[in-house]
């Protein structure tokens, strides 16, 4: 089995992590070696803890992408649920990966605000959080994702993602 990077992108609270966990469960059932590099979890583990300035975000996504590429080179399927609000972050990883699949977890800003899994939108409304993708920070949706999912519960998208891995045709390059 070849390694691969599957990047789940979308607004905060769109369901990226939920969908990645569903894909992992399906891959585990099939005996395929995979791991989840959740952007929020990796951010918590890094020292010094990355901030949210443009330069700190650039460095964080470079590190996260590098980790995913390393795992893929070792034959693992790296599932990366991380907003990566700038297309450039995802495209840099795509350009270096042997196999890269971009999954857009499409959810409207209103849906994400209602879900608000981590309370970010409420904190933004209260002024405690700034530079939130979808609010005062532009989120650049993928132009040609391999899979578009509708939230984190989209079982059809899970099946399409797994099918991408079984397809011998490489992902398209940016």
C-alpha cells in the first residue's frame, strides 16, 4: 500500500475532524495503515506553541504538511483535518506529495456558527478571538478538490475518499 496525504479542509466547525475519524475507522476495518494528524491536536503538542499571526500560521502549516509527508513516505495514509485557510498551504503539500487528496468539508458559515464545536464563533462575537477563517479572515475554498463532503457525517464522502486511495491514478497536481 502506498502512503498518501488526505487533507480535510473547511471552515472551523465544518466537520473536518469528524469526517477524518470516520475515514480512519473505515481504513482500520480494511487493514490499511493510517493515522490522523489533527491540526488542533498537533498545535497543542508543539513547543513553543504556534500562534496565529500570518508568519506563525505559515510556519505551522509548513510543519504540519512536513509531518504528513514524512508519514506518507513511510507508507502510512496521513489524514490531516486542518483548516489551512489559504490554498497555498495545501498546494505546497500537494506539490511535494506522491499521492495527495484534498477533501473539502463544505458547510456554510451559518452551519458552522450553529455547530461551533470549540466555541470559536462565540468568542469571535465577544471579541476574544480575532483572525477567524470565515469571519474576519478569508477562507480560500479548494478549486478542484478530489472529494467534496457535506459536513462530518457524510458517509458517501467517506466511501469516495476510500475509493480515491484504491484508484491507481495519482491525484491531480495544482
